[in-house]
C-alpha cells in the first residue's frame, strides 16, 4: 500500500479555494490536513521501526506501540496511584507524575488513522486501527485518566419512555446503541 498524494479534495465546511481563483485545486479541510499528517507520521514510524514494517504487515500490536511511543510527547498530567494528588481534579501544587497523551487526543487520532487506512487502499476487515485491542486500550486509558483526575466517565443511560410516546417509538430508539468508536 502506498500513500495517495494526489487525492482530490472535495469542498467541505472549512475548505476554501487556493489563491489564484478558478480551476485551482481546493485547499483540504483542517480535518483532512490533520488526517494526512497523522497518516504520514504513522508511515514514518513504521519505516523507522527496527526492523522496518511494511504497511501491508502492520497490525494492532504496531498501532499500540505507536500510541505508547506518542505518550512521551503528551501534555496531560496523569497522576500515579501513589501520588498525593491522585484523584484530585485540580491539584494545589506541582508533582513529578508523567505527562501523557490525553485520551480524547488518542481517540481522535485513531479515528483519523482508521479512515486514512481505508482511503489509502486498506480493507476494513484488516484495518489495524479498528481492532478490538485498540478499543480496549483506549477504554483503559480513558478510565485510568478519569480516576487519576477524580472525574468519573459515566455511561449514558437509556432514557425511559415518555408517557406521551407509544411503545413502538421508545423501542425503536432504545435498540440503537449510542457509542463512539
């Protein structure tokens, strides 16, 4: 698989024409630009891996290694269990706990890489960014960071049927799970 550098960009919100007017290529949206940067960064990570890993042989293990590698560039303080500020949302003083990538940043990154993989010729069935191991890792990071900051992430509960709605209305919507992946 190779990176498609000649991709045509469609007009989306946030896109604009390049200076020069008619007939010029469109400027990619912020999301498309970030997705391309992320894809190129991941490709470079695989090339620098010892031994180098061809994209066709990349699996969820390589994606997890990449996510852990990115932690060194994080800016989110994640208190360790032994820290006196563990569980406090706003600690009163600095500590020596590590800086990590925030869960939300990792989740968004995986979403962009998942889309980029398929846009660059990868099959949805073999997409390493869509594997269960990645979802489990992201869930563990989310829970760990929430505990470290003392902020619980609660699952949204399904709303009970309103008295004015029929049973058909409430069952139709209740059967559709609400989840981000």
